[in-house]
């Protein structure tokens, strides 16, 4: 029987995915600004909100942190937010949306594979069916609409440009895999700090890094924008900072404490599912046959992974005469 904590973790993972999926709509709402500018505005706002929320408990929390904790927060903020997003944008620019989506879509696989090496983890053979279905589902999603919309652009890219894009996408995959694994393990170490406060601490550090990026983001890419464009841009950045970075990350940290790495990796699929749903609503269309198949495969992947974590029934020993 699956424990209550497992179900709570799955619910938190689904909630995080629902909020993270909103990020995919942000570039559509801010087309007049670069992705780097949106990232800097988002993370700076994330840091500002985090500082406000954690201020009443700041001294008490900081007193429990040492050099190792601050170093981990700095490393995870830099790698999991700043570097990850920059590599992701480079992958899209040089290699295309389809290729980058395929590479990043393997996050559940990489996190689960690493988690399977932990002591007491579910054997990889029990996770294989879930990993295979999830992989097929991600590939189905990635080759459907993106290839239809950028087929011409993909032909124009030369081999060197595509290789740069592939390398950047692989780098982004490594960055977020490393972040997910490190964050989960650090949450297990800092039991005296709530998952919400750990996220807020990460927000303060990420926001500080984002402040250092304001000048290159906006001064090196100057452009004239109307007042209403700035209002829309800042509102979008603040919205995704609050929804995805504050609330979404809070749910993710809760899920990371409830679930083992072999299961938390599969929770990332909820981000893909909700991003698809929001995309259909934004485009005001129904999913294609291939997209429906992909959604079914992703759902089955999560169900099989949850089933793999069901404890084996106790062995029944025959009574001795």
C-alpha cells in the first residue's frame, strides 16, 4: 500500500508542474523583450519577494546556516537558474525548439537514473517500463507541433550552428539534473529548515545574482518600448516569479522531501503535461492524435512509476510442523 506521504508528494509535484507550466506562456506575452531580459526580471523579482517573505525569520534562520549551506545555495542558484536558463535559450536559438525540447524532456529520465543509485532505492529494472513510456511520450510531443512550425528554419541552420545548439541543450539538461539531485539531497540534510524557507533562501541568492545581470541584459540590448509594453513585461515577470518561483518551488521542495529521487524525477512530467494544456488553451485548439498519445504515455509513465514504489507484500512463511 502506498503511504500517505507518497500521495502528498505526488500532489505537491503535480501542483509544482501546474505552476511551472505557466512559464512557457511568458515569452508569448513579452515578445518585444529578449528571453535574457525576462529571466533577469523574473529572478530579480523572485529575490525581492523572497526577501520580503523571509525577513521576519531571517536572523533565526541565518543563525542555523554555515558556510556549506550558503555555498550550496549559491551553487544551486547559479547553476539551476541563471546558467540553466541561458543554456536553454542558446539551445533554442541555435538548435531550434524541437531539438531543445527533446533534450530537456529527458530530465525525468536522468534524475530517476541518478536516484536509482541511492541506497535503498527502487531497482532500475522496476522503473524501466515507466522510463520507456515517458521517453516515448516526450519524443512524441517534441516532434509534433514544433517541427511543423519551424521546419523551414531548421533547414537553414548549418551543421556547426546545430552542434552549438545541441551542446547548449545538453548543458542545460546537466545543469537542471544536477540542481534537482542536489536540492533533494540538501533538503534531507537541513531538516531544521522548512522547504518553503529553503526556497526563499535560494530566491534571495538568485535575486542577488540577477541584480548583477541587469546591466548586461538591458544596456547591451537597448530597445524602445511603450509604457504599456513595460507594464505587461513587468507584470509577466512578477507573475511567473510569484507563481512559478515562489509557490511552484515551494510545492517542489515539499515533494522532494516526501518522495525518493526515483519518483521525484517523474514529477517533472507534470510540467510538460500542464504546459501542453496551457498551449492548447492559448492556441484555442484541440490536441492532435500524436499529442493525445503522448499525454496518455506520460500519464501511464507516472502511474507505473508510482506502482513501482508500492512496497512488496510481506513474505508468507509456511508454518513448521
